[in-house]
């Protein structure tokens, strides 16, 4: 299952977030929960919650349905450096 999730992240999610300077990494899949880390421009970005819920979560649920309980962001957003987007850009990635 981890390989399948990683493939979806690499092929369907990362091309969208990469165009904005970010990336998503699969950290783990445990008890039907997917743990991800947002990096690059996504780390600390004001739009990261919208990206996670409206883009990443939607795509993962479309692909894995009942095999997923929660998608959990384990990113340390306080450590992000000057992300590309601001609050005004929220919701424009997907």
C-alpha cells in the first residue's frame, strides 16, 4: 500500500505543488492513516491547509477510498522559510 500511495503522490500530487515550489512526501501509512510532510514552498505556507484538504486529501481519497481513515500533516510549518504563497493565494493550487 505504501508503494501505491507514494506513486499517487509522485505522479498526481507533486507535479501540481512542484509548480509552486513545494513537494509532498509520504512519511508512513499506519492503521489506515496516511502521514505526509509538506516541503519546499509548502512548508509554512498560509495555503498549506487548503492544499492538504482540497487537493492532497481529495486525490488520495479518490484513489484509496475506504483504505484511508485520515490524512495527517506532520510538517513542522514553523520551520518553513519564506514560502511562495500568502493567505491571498489559498485554494488556487488544485
